[in-house]
C-alpha cells in the first residue's frame, strides 16, 4: 500500500472511495481497466489517509442530508481495513451527522461495523450491497480468491436481515461457459430469497471487458481454464459487453423468481431505492441508570 493526502473524498453524486485498488484478486474486476487512469499497480492500494477529515468537511457543508455511497470502485473492507479502520471511522461520521449510507462489499468484515450500520439505519437509512456471482464454493475461490466465499456472504445477508438492515445483491458478473448455468443462478436466487433481500441488480448474464481488465482476465483464464481464452476471443473479439449465450433463458428465470418473491429487479428501481434518503429522526440518548 501507499498513503496519499487526497484533495477531496465525496463526489458530486455523493459517492466516495477511501481506497483505490484492491487485494481481493477477483479475476474479472472492471476496476483494473486503464480508463480509470490508476497510476500504480492495482494491488499496491492507494490509501486516502485523510479521508475522515475530508468526509467530515463535506458533511458539514451539505445543506441537505442524503445517502453517502461507498464501495462502487474499491471494496471498503479490503484486508488493510482491519488495521487502518478508515471505513469504520467514516461510518462513525456518517452516523454522527445523521446521513444515510449505501455501502457495497464482498467481505464478511462488514459485520465488524454492525453497531454503526444499526446506528445509521436507526436515524436514516443504511443499505448494504453484497455481490454474489458463484454458488459453487470451490469455483468461487477460483474466481474471487482472496475474499469471503459466497456462503459466507450469504451468512452476512442473514445477519443483516435479522437486524432489520435492508440489502441489495449485485448479481454480476456471470461468465460465459464458467458460471452461466441454471444451477448457479437458482442457487444464488435461493440465497437471496432466504435472506429476504430488497432488490437484485443484474445488467444481464455476462460481463464487461476493456483494456486493462481484459488482459488480466485472459491471463487467469489461461491459468485456471485452459483453452477458454481462445473460446472468448473467437466469439467476442474485443467487445466491451460479453453476453452469455444463455442470457435469454437465464434472465427469464431471474425475472420470474424476483416477481414471485417480491424482489425489486429493475436496475433503475434498485438505484432509486439506494439513493432515496429517509430521515427517521434523531437517536434518543440513553442515560446511565444512576442518572435516571
């Protein structure tokens, strides 16, 4: 890792990334794309060490409360967070200032901060977004090697369900000829139904590939799935959107299951829900018994 003093932390759309880069090692990661102009090795994570100070300044300046989003580009619960606790500090500020939160991760480390998630959700709205791609645990460890397995993430969703914290699942990406099976989809959907997720974001059965992440993805295909890279190149060339041949069938199953279980499936509807700020009122301070 390397530390930097950032100039700003909250975007015009109220999103923030405390870390830039990642150590989870997901073979398909779009954040590796050169279009994001990362000037350092992806695993040499850039740490915005002054993120809490910048966030507090931004929250003080805002005239209206809103949802603060984090995790869209770099997971807020990478391994470094255990030591640095920058995400936890920022969640404390969001709670203290009465803002809402939409946080996205693949890591069970988020349960460390359950107290803050509950505090935010008590006075505004806290939505946890969890990515699920691969029902098979062994395949998951190949595609997403350094992060919580799908079963572990499902267990996080169960805890959040029991604590009344709403969740959104990202069903993305689905890799042609690797995890684009009906068995995989139904396994993930069973998890979503049991966890009572509010919505599922799915752009279709496939993935995106562009300069930067395509090369890394193909390198990992050669390592784990010999001959698969050539199959991708023959069918997709340098296409940005790589759509599974099974897209129509799998999307029909997906839409049917969402409708039957009252799960929001429209991408725009899910994003509307994530951005909708709800103020529930200030928390009531509890006095020690000796002072009552």
